[in-house]
């Protein structure tokens, strides 16, 4: 195990990426980076990290910020529950811990959105506590090097990997060790076509010796993917659009989008007009469909969104409690789902 740790950390010292949160032992910045990088590539997450550090330099600033500002800064990163949990956890740190992150694994687990992996990362990297991280990269490295054939998406397998990770942990330098292990999975022991010929553990790797690199780690579960058809109506009146805020219980909670006639298929222009008239009790003289987007497929983890946008010009003000009239010049102040943001950018003429 000592040789395992030494080889891993030697490799890390030579090839590790120069990332800003690695230059600090500040638990706030470590926590911020870990939340942003959940299910996000480093290249995509880095600009968001820099934005958050600039806008919210410490946990107090983040706790004091309005949710809509945080969601706006998060826009495009996806999995917006992370941003809401980030905000709530910051408030917990301020209100419960006096603005200081607790140097205790169990206390960290009580923060909103902080699970075993994030708590272990903060514990080891900020406070030097002997807590082993287990994420997708760790599963992959350990399953291949040690030939673990237990499924990583089953409780029994997860317990085995957690125990192995704890057994292998370098308790003298857990922060560096954990970062090295995760970096090894991110850069060297990658999911597809890893460079086994230049691997520090090639001679001892069970998966390499037994020809199982492409088969490990094992997963048995299949994610059920839901198809949804969003038929959006972009309502234009004079110099503004009508937005609606998405509520709890669905994707994009608290973000803003447009009136949506969700159906089991894409609707025609005639059907859009009929739904619009019925919903807002408009006559045919009160509005006009003037443009539409191409059909768009938007991929989420458990959902496939098929969306089409219809630009509707109305000729008198719309009174509806669910909708908010927003001047086009103020649209940038509202957090929008990436699907909405991309569509508006592709159809800039709609905002002229």
C-alpha cells in the first residue's frame, strides 16, 4: 500500500493540472470547486468557479446573495439543484457554524447537498483528515487495478469499494493522495482507450493482465430515459417578452422559461394557435404567429427534451398571474435554462 501511494503521488507531482483550488487549503474554495465539478468537466467548470469566487469571495457573501443572482451565474452549467443546495449550505455554515466550515466529516455531511464524497474531499484536502474519496474516477481506477468485479451501482459493490478506498488511503497525506487518485482516473485511467502502455501500475493491474480494461468497472442498472415534447410559445408584446418561473417538482426549478404546451408530440401551428386562444381567451385578431424555431433535442441525464419554439406577437397587454412581462434589455438578468438561452441566441431577430 505504501508503494501504491508513492507511485500515485509521484505520477501526480509530474502531470497534475494547474487548477486554482489546488493552490488553497480554504475549505470554502475546495467545497465550491467540488460542487461545480460534480458531473461537469474541468474545462467547462473552471470559468464558473472563477465567476463564483469573484462574485462571492467567501461563504458569507454567498449566503447573503439572492438566489436569482446565483442561478444566473450558474446558467448553462446544468443540474441547477446544485446551485440551490450550494446557497442553502452556505447559509447553514453561516447560521450554524459562525461562517466557518466544520473540520468534521459528520458535520460536513449535514450541509445541504454534501454527500460522502464531497465531505471526504473537504475533510482531507482542507483539514488533512483521513477520509477516503470515492467518485467515478476512483471506482474506475480501483476496479481495474485491483480487479474488483462488484457492480458500482449496487449497494453491496459500493460498500466494497468504500472499504478498499479506506484501506488504501495514505493517512499521512490524505489530501494529496485523494487528489492524485482522482486525477489518475481523470487523465490516465480514462473510461475509453486508456494508455495502459504508459501506466505506473501496468505490471500489477488485474484488468490489464486479464484483458478486462474495457469491461471494468461493472454496472448492472439501466437508467430509464423519459421523452418529453415541449411546445414553447415566446410571447412578444412591444419591447418585451412574457416569462414564467418554473416551480418545484420538475427540472429547472426557479429558472425562467416561456409558456409551454407540453404534449406527447410536437404540435402544429394550428394546434399552437388553438391552445393559445383557449389558455388566454384571445381572439384570432389579438395575436399572430410570426416565426418558429427548428426542432431541438436537449439531452438531460434522465430525460430527452424535444422542443420547438413559436414566436407569437400579441396586440394588447396580457394579464396572467403566472407570467411576468420582461423588457428585452433586462432579459440578461433572469436565469434561463440552457435550452432557452441557446434558442434565443440562435434567433436574435426575435429580440429586435
